[in-house]
């Protein structure tokens, strides 16, 4: 189970908190017209007001603590960044790599498909800026190696900051006082107003420990019935299994916990027999529940476990 408990993040639906609503887009002209009608005539008067850009950003650590072991490579810390202002904005991304130990070979990726792992669709952030439209949100992944000399309970911490780069006459929004006006620097020829969070910082850490003890798994036979009503194992015997998964979150949450059971070729899964904690599962790989059985392989996705818990998975298979 070691590989199951150290990978980064639940998918977006998953995973990050809601940052808020940015409001009316910057650069929009609001036209307000008053009309007077009277016998024999009609007159009107209008005013036009351009919506100015307010610069705000938010960042969240999807998994504030990720379990690792000394010597682990390519470990992931997931973050979500959202432009909570009302215009398109460029932000500088920086991080401080600190703690009891310093992670090595650190890289920063944009997680294009929000699956919490680095795959072919993701891109490494080779510069230090990202550009986000109003309300746009992206997932960032920090990847790093844990030094082999690290010891249990040590941490490698990352403090990540996103900060607006909009500038006027040497005043940079990311370090300016809220309410500062940067004339003409907003979206659509509007002015840019420094919001209350033109820069935001959040921290997350790798926690070194005996992670293999965070999840234990046992599998037992709870029932076997042969075609004659006995308990012998012959062709046609139906065997019911119980898989017990104990999750200990004392050292931090267990992320992306997935249980698989590839049944051997001598067994055929009995359709509709998969049960997780007393709840029947559909066999299809869909969003209806956590389990599925495909090509005689059972999979149960338990997601992110934030408090200690015991799961029981049951399924039945027939001997060929």
C-alpha cells in the first residue's frame, strides 16, 4: 500500500476550497439611462461608467501534509490557485523550500487535468509567472525528492506565494497597499485597483515517517458454498471474501487511497456482489459509487482519508 498513500491530491471536485466570486468583469461599460415621458414627447439622459479591475488572488494547499519516507523520489504537494479578481492578470509564483530537511530536485508543474499526478498532459512551469483570466483556477504540483538521510517526524516545508505583477511607475500591485490605483493598467483600458489579496501565500509539507504503517490490509474468506451445499472447493464453489482496510491518520491524511483485487484466472467475479461498508456497488466504472469490477479486477477508490477509519469490502467469486 506504500504507493497508494503518498500521492498528492484528490481531483478538482475534490480537492480545493471555493475561493469566491470575482464579480462584474473589468473593462465593461455600465450604461444607465433615465427616461422622462410626457404628453407629446420623451427625453432621456445616460451615464457611462467603466468597471475598474480589482486585483485579487487566492491559493490553497489541497493536502497540507503529505506522508513520505526517507529516500522517496518524485513526491507531490498539490496546490490550487484562482484569480479572484475581475480581470485577466499575471501572477508571479515563488516558493521557499525549508523545514527540518530540504527537498531535492524540485520542479513545479501545471496539473492540466487536475488528477493530482504528473503525466504527459502536464507542463513544467519553466518561468515564474502564470496568467489567469477572471475566475480562472488552475492546479499546481510541486514535485521533490526526499533526502535519504531524513529521519522520522522531520518535515520538508514549502511556502508558496502567488503575487500580481501589474506595475505602474515602480509600484507593483503584489506589494502595494490595498486600494492603490494603478492608472490604465487594468483589463480593457480600465484602471487597476489593488485588492485586499493581490498576493497570497500558503504552506504545505512532506512529513517523513513510517508510512507503510498508515494503512494495513487483510483478506479473509467468510463463506464458501459448493454446488452441493457443502464447503468444499470444487468447480462451481462460490467464495465470499472480506477485505479489511485500516487507515491510521495519526501522522496526517492518507491521500488517493485505492484498493485493488485482481482475481486469479481460476475465479470468476459474481456480478453485483461488490459491497463497501455495507453499501452495494455498481460493477461499472462510473461516478455512482466508489467501486467497480472490470476484466475480473476489483477497484475501490477510497479517496482522501482525513480521520482514522476501518473499511470492509466484500465480494464473491466462483471457482471455474
